[in-house]
C-alpha cells in the first residue's frame, strides 16, 4: 500500500473510525489520482477497483475526510468541487480564472505570516491552503 494511503488511514483510525474495506478503496483511489478529483469522478474510479462500494459511501467518506482535515474541497470555477489532499499539512495553488488551469507549487513563504497570525490570535494552525487567483502565462498575453 502507498505510504500516503497508509498515513491517511492512520489519521482516520486515530480519530476512532474503523478501517473498512470501503474506506481503504476510496482513500487508495484518491491518493492514486493525487487528489484534484470531483466526488463523481472519484466514485467512478473506486467502482472500477471495488464495484461494491456505492456512490453514497464515497460522498460520506469524502465528508468524513474533510471533517478530519485530510482532504479539502476547492472550487476552480468549473462547477463541482475538486477534492485535494491536505494530509501533509499544506497545499499551494495558482488558479487561472480564464482557463481554470491549476499550477501547483511546493515552496511556501507563508510560514512567517502564519507564525505571526498564530501568535496574534493564539491560534493553533494544523494546515494551510494557499490559493492565488489570476491569469496564467498563456491567458494574459
Ligand atoms: Zn489560463
Ligand atoms: Zn493541488
């Protein structure tokens, strides 16, 4: 099993949720697609591997994973939410408002800002999602 799948299953188990075959299949499919997938597309993908897992189970599991903070919905302006993985604590996107393209970046200089905000509001930060909206290189020419 993929280590990220294992990591997410571990978080789910720590919160007292059982490690069911359905949850395993759903999480594995989500990690396999590296997130950025709609609930419907994920349900289709799960169905190929585990035909007995119903669509509602996929929706409910996504809700649970959102509640646990390991997954988060984002809106790219194309209708349905895409679910992204947050288990490693951060996620960064540049989102083009014209072509709806998403550029991923790893390096994050928001750490100082986060520390200042955590201090100011006495807030415990678990994760962050940084989203910048604008026009990509091919759209602003
Ligand atoms: Zn664009
Ligand atoms: Zn992303």
